C-alpha cells in the first residue's frame, strides 16, 4: 500500500531524527520549488498527492510562506492537514482552510517558557530603562544622564490575552512581586487564572502599570492598541509586545512615546518585520529585539517535535493533537 505523502515547506534543523522516523508511516518530500510560480506548477505535478504539509514561518517571498485563498485554490484536494511550526499562524487563512476541509495545527505549549522569558526580560528592561544605560556605556558615557527608573515590585501587570504564554509570564512576574490582571474574551477557570484578576479591556487599559500583549493577530486584534486605546491608559505606562507587531498601531505608539504618555516600551515584534519604524529605532526608551521569543535550541526542538507529532497523529489517526481553536468544532 502506498504511504500518504507529507510535504515539508521550510526546514527542519533540530528534530531531524524524528522527521526521518516519520517515514515509517509517510512518504516524506522536501519542497524544492524555487519560485512561487514553480511551486504552483509542482502542486499540480509532483506534489499532487500530498496529504499533510509541515509548514514553517518563512520570509514572505518563499513559496508557500502564506497560505492564502489563492494558494489554497492551487493546493491538491488530497491535502487534509497543515501542521504549522509556531504558535502564531496568522500567515494561514484558517477560515479558507476550514471551507476546503483542511485542518490546521500549531505549537502552543512548546513556545510558552521561552517567549515568557523574553517577555519578562522586556518588562524588566523597560521598567529599568536599561536600553539607555547600555547605549550610554557603549558610547563611553558610563551612566551619565541615566535616570532613576522603577521596580517591578507592587506594579500592576495587565496581560492582554492570557493563554499559555500569558500564564507562564504571570508565574515569572509573581517572582518579581508584580500583581497580575488580565483580559480575555472570556474569563479563565479559577485554576488557570491562578489568582490573576479578570478585568474588562477598558479597565485593563486604565489600571495597569505595564501592559503586555499576548494575544494572537487576527481581524479583531489588529491595531487593538491604537491612539484611542493609548489615551485610556495611565500616564507613564509601559507597553511590551512579544505577540505580533500589528496588534499595536506602531505610529500611535511612537507618538505616545514621544509625548511621554507611554514611558517605555519593550518590543520583540513589529508591524512590518524586518522593517522597524524609525521612531522606535531613534527612541532610547525603547528596548528592541529582532523577534527572538522562541529562539533557543530546546524550544525550537520542542516545536519541531510538536509538528511531527501532529503529522504522525494526522496520518495514523486522522486527528490533529493541536488543532487551532477556530477549528475545534470541526475537528474529529
Ligand atoms: O513567533 C513565534 C511563533 O509564532 O511561535
């Protein structure tokens, strides 16, 4: 009997043995189409019998980087599963996948610790205004002009979108004496909230000393932090983002940093990566990282294994282990 085909879009760097072991149950192909046009032709040719895709977060120019409506039209009808390497899957049009009967998985859990570590680093860096201190030292100015900053102890941390990463952040923030409140579409169970207070979106904006963005990017969350939202925040608030750049209107953030309404920001993600708003680069009160939330050997390996486990379960049991929340009701 022929085995179902799995197509790798991207690269496996750490779980190579686990990938090779998948060949027990599947025929493995690595996409070698060099342009988007060639990829579309290959989908009707050598990839026309693909059952599952291993999908990586890639540069927009790479074939298959964005699974949009147009690409979905070209994907073979044999395709039933797209298993994405990453927690955020905003490059995949999940509604269009659902309409085509294609199920999507991501890698929640695997990313939580590493991303929460970066999140906490940015909170501390922004509260303590370390970017200015570090820049001064490198300029040879030691600590001249470096202002006194603020302790995390006793500050209210407002987590917008308390999923796995938000909960891991809450645990870390507790160690620094921060008090966590959160806003989600629905309150978490008492056990999951673990003492964090549920507040409305407006209350979170008005009463948090530090606002942490931990929600997925979608049509409802794009620019959820804009000029109007910032106006509702405390003067001197700190904003940190390890989720996706477009959840914040970057121009509104730059303006608010310049006026002092937002005192400092810590950002790992940007609206048009890898481009960064010049107003953020120029502002010494902003601590910047180049989207490295999950960039550790351990976490990247865990993420790759999670994708492979999803593919194995899809091939052998027609079921994804980590189907995305939008498809939970459609999944077996
Ligand atoms: O950005 C990282 C991820 O989506 O996992």
